[in-house]
């Protein structure tokens, strides 16, 4: 009806703002691609640490390695949010291009964009919810997040492959044409600066959870030093169904020659080691704390077992995905891997894993099993 009255529908050529220039689109796309790549690689590393295939070994040193990689994962994902919005703003006029489908490559490009956008928004939205430990869905977050990441990567690679000539041309072109008004070139540069500042602001506002010197300015950081014994708690004893610990509790250490049992008093009488180690969680937050306990290698030797095998660690928590974990052999042998009994010089509180918990360098917090009841040597 509007067309019959002389008002035609908008066309792609009607959008002449500097923000829609191919040079802007290419540069924002490059930044977004870097953010996605960092987010994917670090997320893949976190997945492999938690569910390692037989060929994979995650090092125990440096002690902050997982803290760094998971911090980068969350920070790059956060930075991708404003970058993705800027990218969409720069290319939305293409929705008005005609004909809708011009060729097979053009069809592939549009399909890849549709899949990429759906996967990217799913990853970013669920990732943000995960940092706040809010899960308003029925699916298991780690499995879904991991699977969709591969879909996003495939769609991104297909999109890059189709658009590579345009991207290359956009990145090579610098400045403006001789007949281009200076105001247009300035507007283009201002849009890029604003996009970069928005990404930097998003990082600064959220990175304090893992970068200590940003904690005072990160207004949107989801964790702080507040919590029992000056350390945050993701999963409380009540949530895990551990209301108390029986006075008859004994730690079982199961080896090839039998089972050794240790009371809390006997564990406390073994040589104690104190170390400052970070506890780093998959949500991206991490904090260093002072832990005291028995070196895992010393404990195994006290049970007559050489510390050269992986261990299955079982918790008093009877259910849940993380009620047990596997401690790899290289972590078992590391002198900084502790069966922790104290935190900041105090006996572990129940929410932090009383009577004992695992603290190992360069491990995700979900694998630092609390309320340990049994250690079993694996072949």
C-alpha cells in the first residue's frame, strides 16, 4: 500500500552512514573474530580439563594457569557482546538488499549468518547467566554450551570463507577517498573508537572477579572476597546435602594392597604444608587463599602407596555431577597438591569442605572436591 502511494520500501543503497562502510564492518568483524577465537580456545581447554580424553594432560604449573585461561574465557565472551552488537548495526542494511538470494555463495552466506547469530547469542546469553549461577532452563549447561560452541565455530568459518574477499578488501582500505568529506571519515573513526571503548568498558566492569587489581572498579563483577572465611562459596553444604560430619568419620585411602583409614586427628598429626593457591571457578571468578593440609604425595606414602597414579576422589555428597572427581597423576605428585584441613589458618568451615577437601594447583574449582571421604588409586 505504501509503495502504491509513492513511498517505496528502503533499499540497501539508502543507508549511507559511515558506520555501514565495509571498512568499519571488516575491522569490527576482525575484533569480534579474535574475541570469539580466544573464547572458544579457552572454553575448549576448560572442557578438556573437566572431561579429559586419554591423550590429554593438563599441567599443574603454573599454579594460576586455569585461573588465567578461564578468566580470558569470560573476559573475551563479555567483550564480544558490544562487538557483536556493533557488527550487527554495521551490516543490518544488507537485509534490504534485493534480490534476497543472488547465488549459491550468497545463500550460504545468509544461512551461515543465521546459524552464527543464533549460536552466538545462545553462547553469550547462557554464559552471562552462568557467571551469575542462574540457570533458568532444563538442559545441562556445560554440555549444551560446549556443543553450541562448535556450531558457532563452524558457522563462523563458513562465513569467513564466503566473505574473505570483502573482508580482505575492507582491511586493506585505509582513510577515505579524495572526494569523501572529512566528516564522514571522522564519523567512521568515531564509531570504531566507540566500539572499542564499549568493549573495554565491558571488560573492566566484569573482570574484577578474576583480575584482583580491577576488583575495586569492576561494578558488575559477580564475586568478591565476601563469604565464610573470606572466600566465596559456590555450593554450600546444605545444597550438597551435607548437614554434618559424623564423629566416627574416617578418610579411606584405597590402594592395590588394601585400605588405610585416617581420623581427622591422625591427618592433623601428619606433616603439614601451607601454600597460597588460587581457587578458580568455571564462572570466571577466582581468589587466592592460604591453605594448610597434608601433601597428597605424603598422605599416599603414609598409606603405603607410591604417588605415581591418578586418584578417584569421592565426597560425602552422595549425588550431583561433581560428587566425585579424578585427580591426574601429575597433580597427585605435585608438592602443592593438598588435602586441605585449614583455610587462612582456621579449621575448614562446613561450606568450604570440612573435614577435608582437595586443593590442587591449576584446577577448576568444581574439581577441588569438598567433604572428601574416600581416595582410590586408579590403574
